[in-house]
């Protein structure tokens, strides 16, 4: 139909695609490159803050490395982030390096559709007034989409302290494998942020893709704590060591002992060590990737299952 033909020219691709992926994702490989050296950081890099947009890793890759995302099946480069060293965090014998994102490019769409889609997406962002778009300028959101070329798993974080209980979704999460740390980048406006600094322990439920609707509904708890655990629309089970209510239907429940909280602009970058890890059932986990990544895969008949 002529409408299908004309759509890419007048409508931008969605920024994000919610997909079902069996964890750990292996479709995309992330490599850090610097001074003729390179290291696989697929399980050792994370987004540490949105403003400024920051990437953290266990490696010190010099002052201006690049972070390259490649299609694991074909070796094709999907996108690149250009990084500039910002700071390092020494913690319990490990050293985490934090980089600001100074530039980016992706190759998921052919030119000129790439530039045209970016222009259309940026125009929509400038017109919209969601809190996300108030926080980040369109160029930074484009860079963030490239960081999501590695599909990011979604978890529900449970916090249980005296007088405060909460459960909310996160995807700006670790691991930082070489240092055996796990990170959570949480908006410093989140209602549970001070409680997490104080209580230093949380439970993390890996969410089945089939629970997407429920997960998204819990986003309201970034602003408002839970009145009661029974207010949740699903059964919970106590986490193994801390006894914090977690999702009974989760694929996996881990407990994190928080060892450090770092102020990072818009976000608090929590670093912790796993206190327990229960693999409960196999299945596809809810993930996010960039819309142009899904479009790239669709072109090659290798689209992720969308939920
Ligand atoms: C699936 C999902 C994952 C999220 N991950 C994070 C996260 O990692 N860190 C964070 O600070 N907020 C996270 N959020 C919260 C949102 O960024 C936003 O702050 C929250 O939904 C409140 O939105 P509003 O301020 O537009 O009402 C997530 C929300 C959803 C639905």
C-alpha cells in the first residue's frame, strides 16, 4: 500500500523497542578500543547517569576510547560511542572508570534515512514535554539509543526498610564483571534513593517479557512508595538472605549489598556485590533496545520478538 511506502519518510522510528530475549543477551558484542588495544566489555559496561550521559566500566581505557557495538552473528559494526574520561571510583580493591559520551554514530540505517530519521525523532523530542526529554537534549538521547544497541534487561528493584517499602523498574543496571560489582543508576529524585543509601540492600527480580504491562505500571513508584506489599498486583516471595519481598514469577532473584553510592549529576550510581542469586525458571526476559536496531534486524529477517 502507498501508506506503507511513505511512512518512513514522514514518521520517525520509535526510539525504543521492548523485546523478549533469553538472558544473557548474546546478539550484540560491546568492545572498548584504545591505543591499538581492545577488550570485550559486553558484560562490563553500563550507563551510570543520563545527564551528563556517562558510561562506567571496570577497565581504564585511557582518556578517549571508543565503545563499539557489533552484531555478534555478522561482525558488522552497529554503532560507536566516543568517550572522554571523567573520573574513577576506587572501591574495595576495584577501580571503576567513568566516561562521558562526547560523540556517537550508528550504522543501523542506510544514509540518507539515518539522518532523516534522526531529524524526525529530534523534532518529536523538542515538541514533547515528558520529564525524560526535559532531562536530556535530543543529541544525548540519540547517544543513549546507541548505548541500548546492547539490549538492556529490565528488573524490578525491591526496597524494604523501616517505614518504607517500594518496588520499581530499572534497566540502567550492571554487571561490571571484571570487578565483580553490580551497578544501579537511579534518578536522584527517586523516592527510595535516600532509603537505599541508608539500608544498603535491595532485591532484584529479573522480569519475564510477558509481564511488560505490570512492569510499566510500577514506574509510578519511582515517585511514590508503596503503601503496602499487598498493594502489588502479583504474588511476592521473600528474597533468600534479606527476606525482602521480590516477584514470585521472576526468572531470577538476586540480592545486592550496596557498598557505594556516587553522585553523578542526574543519577546516583549505586555499586554493590551480589549477596545471593536464585535462578528460578528459564524464559525470555523483558529487554529494551533502540528502535533503529530493531528496524535493522527486521530488514534482515532477524527481528527480536517484540512485546
Ligand atoms: C522499564 C523501565 C525502566 C526504568 N529504568 C530506570 C532506571 O534504570 N533508572 C531510573 O532512574 N529510572 C528508571 N525508570 C524510571 C523512568 O525513567 C521515570 O523516571 C519514571 O518512569 C517516572 O517517569 P515520569 O517522571 O515521566 O513520570 C524506568 C522506568 C521504566 C518503565
